[in-house]
C-alpha cells in the first residue's frame, strides 16, 4: 500500500516525462525525468503525506532514484 501511495505522489509532484503506467517500483525516476528541483517538490510532498522528515544523510540521489528506494527510506523513518 505504501508503494502505491508513493507512486501517486511521484505522479502528482515529480513532473516526469515518462507515462505514469510505465513507472514500476524499481524504475529509475531520474531517467524518467526527475530533476533536482522536482526532487525537492517530491520530498516535501512525501514529508507532508507521511509525516516524516528526511535527514541530511538521506538527501541523495540514491534515496529518490526509484519508488522502491523511497519506500525503503520512508519505512526506515517511520520505524
């Protein structure tokens, strides 16, 4: 369920050039059109939705490279 929520947030806030139906859990979001600016928008939307705050150590390309990596980061923050 968390993966679907993240996917919806990515579709709404990341402004990707790829079609939403092409996004799988491990799809590279940067290849799909995610930029540094849209990563910030995405991060803020995720923080708001899941009531978490990404610490500096998680502010990397690796954290936001896929829906799966975002899911893992959020799960870690919620535990």
